C-alpha cells in the first residue's frame, strides 16, 4: 500500500488531494509521533484486579477454587451437559463415517470406510474412558492433556490421563495456533528436570481463549515481535502457550468474596458456641510476691483462653464444654463471684443475605443457577413445571458449545494419530474420513433446541387451525384479513396473502 493510501485511511477523504511528496512526509512524521506515544496510549492501566501473575500463581488459585464444593459440582454439570451420554451404556463420544463417505461407491471411499470401521470401536472405548476427565481438566485449567501410546500397523493402543498429565505440570509450546511440543514436570519430584515430548506423544485439549488472563511472558520481546510481523505460519517462532480458557478466571473475585463471607459467618457462629465464664475472688491483703505470681497466672490464663477459642473454631472440645478460669484469693469465706461470659450474648440472628448475594454472583459468573449446586430452595417457582430443566438448559447451553468444539478437535487429533499408526496415512483437517458426534438427547444445547422447535411447531399447528377455521366460515376476504392482522398477530402483507389464499381455495372447492 502506498504512503498516500495509508494517509488517506488515517486522515480521511480530504487526504486524496494532498501531493504525494507531502503525503509521504506527513505519513513519516505521523509514524514517528505514534512510535513515541504508543507505549503511553495503548494497553490498559495496571490495577490490583488485572495485575500480572506467574503461571504458578494462576494455576494455584484455580486449584484452590476447585476444592470448593459448589465449584467442583459446577464443573461436573458443565461437562455432563456438553457431552451428554447414551441412556444404556453411558457412552459420550461417538465416531461415525464422514458425510462424504456415506453412499459413495468408489473404490477409494469404500477402502477408507472399511478401514474406519475397524478402528471405530477400539477408539470409542479408549476415548470415552477418559473424556470426562479430559473435559473437566480443560474447563478447570483451560488446557487438558493425554499421553498417547501407539504401535505401527495397530494404531493407538492406550492413553494416559491422570496425575502425570495434570495441567499445571505441563507446558505446551505453540507455533502460531498449532501445538508442536510439550514439557512435563516430574509429578513425584518437582525439583527434577522435565520430560520433553512431541505432538505425536501428547495430545492437548485447548479451550477457547475468550477472556485475556494477565500474566508474565516467559520469552523475550523479540520473539513476540516476530510472532506478529511474520506472514508464513511455518516461519513463526515456537513460544510457550499462555494460560487461559478456564471457566474459573471470571469468578475469582466472587469466589474470594464467598469464602470471606463464609469464613466470617462460621467464625461468628463458632464464637457464639464458645461458652467461657470468668470467676472473681476477693484478694484483700495478698502479699506482693503473690500478686506478681497472680499477674503471671492471669496472663497465662488469657493465653490459654486464646488457644481454647482456636480449638473450638477447629471443631474441638471448646464447642461442647464450659471452661472455668479460677482466680484465687484469700479472705473470709473465699466466695466465688461469676463476673460473666467473655464473649457476650448475641441479640439478633446471623444474617446470611450477604453470603447468598456473593453466592449468586459466583454462580452467575460460572454460568449456572445456584439451585443447580445445592440451593434447590432458590429455584424460581414462577417458571412453572419443568423450571429446573428450563433454567439448566438455557444457562449452560452457550458454554456447552465451547466444550464440544474443543472436545471435537481433541478427538480428531487422537484419531489422526491412530490412523497414522495403523495405516501410515495422514489427512488434511477438512478431509477426515470420520466425524465426531455426541449423544444429543442428553445435552443441554439440544434440549434447548428441541424445546424451541417444539414451540415453533405448536405455533405453526395453531396457525393452521386458525386458517382452517377461517376457511370453513363465511367471512369475507377483508374480514379474514382483519382477524389475521389484528387478532392473530400477522403483519399486513402476510394477512393479505393468507386471506387471498383462503378465498381462492374456497372458490376452487366450489367449482
């Protein structure tokens, strides 16, 4: 593109009248000015919320969140909704011949179909064994990995997906958008070096990077510049894959608020359950040495009280027992006087509304209703019968599509390796002889789709009934158009066309 053309795009149509030399000079000046100010104008400001973190910090946070029961259950709901499952054997992934092979009579197509039929059942059995674990890791950490084992002339014979392929322990490397290599940390000894593997040994499920996760880069700036400037995909630098794609990133703040509210609420309830009583004794006439010993004993008693409360908060005996602190004195009759409970008495019940607001924010950002993860009493009664199914389907449908897209690519990569091992043949991404299908009757996306189709069909059936009733009536064409337009909700053109068709149909039947 010429400098004058660039200037025209930047400055508008009036730049077309600028002489070429002046345009080049102005363009050069503008580029120099922008180079100077770009570092101060591009990007976003660094705040506490979007600060950059290391890869280990991010994964540690997400692993901690997965230990919270509603989040763990939410992960399972999303995976089950996306994959579905056969009602008889629970199979979730189905591999079928590609559309182009169905009905083909050519020798090449027939040979591919025969080869595929030999590999479908073994691969379906192997993939379905691990697909739930793979997808759970994928939406939890943004990536999931499986170690592949294959033999020539036989295909993929086994697959490993356990603590050895835990996503935080693996670093994938990308050339452009293609994963080309993997580094794996020793899961039993994190100090030891890593294992290096190729794309024929490890397969990666990569969730879409919908939201940017601020993080530190592991490479020098020059390689990043090459990533943006080079045009040929094969010439792009190989870079460590960035962290992202997890469903948990968007709810980190909500999770922290929930845990803070839950902790304070539990602490207050435990504190209310701790029952301690101070007892006072008259110490008139106590010698100085005994007073000092008394002070030391009082300090020890207060320290012991602190330990007692901590023991109660951890579920110890402090919840069930009353602990007495005795302060010795010397006087007539040495009467014990109760001073009172150290914790005081609560005058109002604990308010859980703040906690529930944070729970709603957490599950809303997670794409689920709180009623789906344990708060069934919160399900809206106004939705009528089938409210749970409707809420469930409409909320998880969108994320189910993301999971399916990533799972499909993951299965395609495994099948491609299997075909290469078994038949020493590779395909273009758009020319696979197989396709991946899901048990659609069990998925949330298809449930919502079927509901919409049923509603549309019921509406169409009702329209047909109205049209038949008008046809059997003796109303004029103008009156039928009025009814269709004003009462049935048709627009003017549709009502006019339908009324004319009804009138013409009457005339044809009378003839």
